């Protein structure tokens, strides 16, 4: 038989875990800060909009291939930065 003390203990444990969950859910509903609003907007120095022969690409790697036509060293260069770890 489940005793009264056990029921009380289970209730205490449930409340113990429920309180932070409720608190967390409330803080998450607040609007998030937008990190991009702090990033300085630098206009691109080179307009690439008319540099591409193709207007549509079948997938992501096809776009990369198009970039590498004019930037042949970029594949090796990016691998020497912290973006490639
Ligand atoms: C038709 C040739 C050509 C293609 C295709 C091309 N670029 Fe460029 N790109 C250039 C030229 C020319 C420059 C300016 C010279 C320089 O900075 O080295 C440049 C400069 C850049 C720069 C330096 C920043 C700037 O705005 O000047 C970045 C980043 C760049 N290109 C990324 C890309 C990416 C990503 C792609 C593929 C989506 C791409 N390029 C495709 C010719 C091209």
C-alpha cells in the first residue's frame, strides 16, 4: 500500500521540478534580443548580382562551383580559417 508520506514526498518532488520549468517557460516567452541589430551593416564592395551566367542552381554545391570559377583559391583558404575546424 502507498502510504500518505509517500504521496506527500512525490508531490514535493513534482513541485520541486515543476517550479523551475514554469519559471523557464515564462522567461522564454519574452521577445528575444536580436543580435544582428548590434552588427555593423557593411555594404558589399562587389555587386555580384550580374556576375553569374546561370540564374538558377540545382543545389548548394552548384552555387559553390559557380563561386569557385572566379575565386579558385577560396576552397583552400576557408579550410585554413577557424570556420573549418
Ligand atoms: C564572375 C566572377 C565572380 C563570381 C562567379 C563570384 N565572384 Fe565574388 N568577387 C568577384 C570579384 C571580381 C570580386 C572583387 C575582387 C576581390 O575582392 O577580390 C569579388 C569579391 C568577393 C568577395 C569580397 C567581398 C566584396 O564584396 O568585395 C566575396 C566575399 C565574394 N566575392 C564571394 C563570392 C561568393 C560567395 C560567390 C558565389 C556565390 C562569388 N563571390 C562568385 C568575382 C566573382
